[in-house]
C-alpha cells in the first residue's frame, strides 16, 4: 500500500511541499515517481521530446515560468505520456484539452487551463534544478502527489524503485 502525502509528511521531516497552487486535471489525482525536470517558456517541443522517452513510472515536472498564455500539455501529449509509461506531469503553467485529460489515467497538475497552443521551437533545458511554488526541485528526487498536495523527497520513501 502506498503512503499518502500526509503520512509521508509525518514520517519524513526532510519532505518538501510545493505551495498549494496546483489544480488536478488528469484522471488520476494520486501519482508518484522519480522526477525528471524541464524548464521551458510557452514552448512545448521539449515536453514532447522528453515524453517520447520511456517513462518508467517517472513524473515530468515542467517549469513553464507560471505562464498562463499558452498550454504546455494537452490531450495528445498526455496520451503519449501514458503510452510511454509516465506516472504523471506537474506543470508550473497551463494545460488544455481538459475534458480529454480527465478521461486519461494519468496524473496531471497545473496552474490553470487555457485553449491557446504553445510554440514548437524546442527552446528550454532538460534535467536542470527548478525553483517554483516555494521549493527547489531536483532531477531524480521522488515526488508524491494526491488530493492533499505535492510532496518531494530527496530519496524514494520506500528506499526502492519508484512507481505510480
């Protein structure tokens, strides 16, 4: 049985919380996995490139600078994430195709939804430290998300393989 974010918070004093600024858009509210990071701004070409890789139960954390002008994830990329084995995506920015996202068994947290698609130029950085929502987020940390929020741990809470 997987522990909830509240249980993990009680057990791990080193746990880091993201501020409660995210909404749930995916069909799974509860998800977890090793973190991959991405920094982009109103351009989701790198989001696609990373999600095309084998997910192995990981969570892609995308720092979109908090922009609400264009969506960094929609139905097509969410389906790709599922096909490639990703557990979830956390977007510090916007998503679109919300009805489609709700119907997919993928964890998706973002700030808001907007209809506008993003640029496709491929600008950004992969697997770099991020800082938003009151926390520093490093690649390979372990993320657990549920209805109570998003928690980060420097190591897997079980000490073993990550999962979703």
